[in-house]
């Protein structure tokens, strides 16, 4: 699948990686537009093809009292407004077959969460909408096993599929990125590295997920160096007070500096 075939995506001739980025969850219209505007300014300057990311709801919470969303339709309408305001494509997670049909009316890419990527009915429901499907590699899966997840999309007569690696869990509360898996998965579909979720530390004290935002630049640089097609980074202007996954998000103030470095690395890689 050629990511550059997605409607509204720009800078397709730049030779850069493409970017999926935004807040973990849609908390409101003002915050979504604020984050999108900042990233659009940076990606236009650096000529990075960009897709805005935001979850319209968070179904995979550690605790029952955790933030799950502001309302499905309300959040999806905000994603549509972001797309229309900045003329950019959008991506959101889905968790049920019904989500696939509903969300497909508002966004360009349907994302299958890592812990649901083996759910055949869900993957097929996403594929049958005709939208691009982003398959997050399960923390419990090998790179080679993602071939079968991709094939499920193809078997539904949809060739618009990509893979996102978000690390592999070798222990109970941490994940490791095995960069050997990137070239393997690129054989099956365009491959993205989810930098921020790879640095999650799930189920810490009090059932709140932790993270290592200090390692975001290291993992992102390594991903570009080994040839990922795209980078996935969650960001927020106030991570400490974000309603979801603030512990592993990149502060928006640091975004341009990191993107500038990654573009430079990509240019070097492309020169060989």
C-alpha cells in the first residue's frame, strides 16, 4: 500500500518519512485544533507528509474510572473538523465492528489496536469499509506473524493496509523495540514505528501507565536509520495534565527540534 495515495496527504515527493501524530485522545475541539495547527506548521516547513492522530474513545483502560472519551460522535466530529480545517487526513482507533462503520464516515485511516489485531471480525470489518487500515503489531506477536494480519485485509479486497510496530513485551511492565522486525514487516506492507507507545510502561502504581519520554528521540532516530516508512508519535502541549497516556507523550514544544533531526537522518539514509 502506498501511503501517499491517501486523499489530502501532501509533500509526497519530498523523500521524507510520513508522520502519524497528535494527542492520545480527543479531549475537546480547542485542544485538537491547537495541536494540529502546530504540527501542520512544522510538517509543511519540513515537507513531511502528515496524518493527524486522535482516539475518539479509549476502550483499553487499566482502571474502570479512567478517562474514555468525550462522546463518540462528538469526538469524531472534531476529527472531521481537524481534517477540513487543515486539509489533512486523520486516523483513529476502533475497537468493535460497529466502530468501523461509524468511524469510517469521519476519518481516512482506521487503526486496529495492538491487543485486537488478531480479531479477524474486527480487521475484516475495517477492511470492508474501503478505508486504509493501520494494523498495530501486538506486543505478543512476532514480525513474521503480521503477514497473516495483512492478508486478512487483502482477502477483503482492500489493498490499503499498513503495519505499525509498537514494541514487544519481554517482561511484565516494559517493552523493547526489536529493529530486526522492521525490514521483515516492510515485506508485507508499509511499516510505521510507534515511538511513544513503544516506551510505555503499563500498569504501574495505582493502575496508571508510565513511560520513558526521555527516550523518544533515541527510538525515533533509530527507526529512521533502519528505514521505517513512517513515524507515529503522540504529543500534547501539556502532557502532565493530558487525560490519557501523558506519561509517554512528547511535549509539543520539542516537536520541531525532533522532526528537524529526523529529516536530516532520513536525507542521509536516502543518500546511500
